[in-house]
């Protein structure tokens, strides 16, 4: 994930439609390198429920994680506000048990559907009112479901993102179990060494 200083539009000045065509060029976005892909697949397997279930991927981008989840047997619903991202995700998962919709991750257009996991990578940091959004996402889970949140703080000059201690504090009142996994030291995930904060949190509500 690159930093986004100097972008043009959106909550944090990011025009995601404009970024869609080149988004997968970043190693951790497109997961084109077999080593990077295997690293994410291995982590995802430990974060998602063991038996295949229904996974809601919010801010799914081009569908790279959605594809890994589908390859692991999960049924995936992906939501993204950017029509260009959704078009690429549909293409990437053509023929798979997956649907992609244009919509707001903060209020996904899923009706009464409920999920075994809500998966969100590198998106919460862009949303206003994260505490309210996390409460909403918790309500989208079936009993026994979990939130899988992959976030970080990117850049050094004007860093953007959510520090792990803030996210775990927001989750504490919502979940009986909050497991934090630090990811910065695992270069295989990023296609090289990184020095900023990267992590995943798996939260199981009460
Ligand atoms: C950094 S990308 C991450 C994409 C994907 N989750 C991944 O890890 O490869 C952020 C994505 O969130 C989407 N996004 C940003 N704000 C959103 C919102 N309010 N609702 C839905 N999608 C949003 C953007 O369009 C973009 O595809």
C-alpha cells in the first residue's frame, strides 16, 4: 500500500476510480508475485473461519483478497464505492461464487444478509466515524462471526491510517476477543521490507 499524499478527491483526497487501472501494480494489491500471494493466502486462512462460510469484503478494491477467500472455499460478497474497482473485481472473480456491488462500506447495500466474516483491508482508515462503522459491521455478523480488519499507518512525512492501539481500543467494547497480529516484519506480505505500522485484528463479538 502506498501513501496517498497529494491525491485529488474523496474522504482522504483519493480518487479510487482513477487509481483502479494501476492499483494491482503494488505487490500487496495485485498479489501477482507467487511469494506475496502465498503469504497473504496463509494469513487469510488463519483469520477466516475454518469451514467455508459467507465473507463480506468491504472496500474490496480489485478483489485480490476476495479471490484468495474464494479459492479457500468461501462465498464472497464484495462492496466498493468505486465502479471501476468493482468492474475489475468482477473480472478477476468471473466464474467464482462471488458477487460485487457498488456501495458504501459504511452502510453496505446487503439487505438482511448476514455473514460469517466481515473482511476489510486498508479501508477503515478512509471512513469517517470509525467507532460507529465498527458497530454497524458487528451487526452484519451471524452468531459466532468475526471481523477481520487489516490496517496500518502509512508514510512518515504526513502519515495516514489508524494505529493498532486506537483500533483495538475501539473494538474492546464490541468484542469478547480481539487478536492483534503485527505484520510489518513479514516482508513476504509486502514484497519487500517496510518500516511503518501494519497489522491485522481479528475481533469476535460478544
Ligand atoms: C486501499 S484500497 C483497498 C482495496 C482492497 N480492500 C485491498 O486490500 O486490496 C481502498 C478501497 O476502498 C474503497 N473505498 C474507500 N472508501 C469507501 C467507502 N466509503 N465505501 C466503499 N468503498 C470505499 C476504494 O474505492 C478502494 O477500492
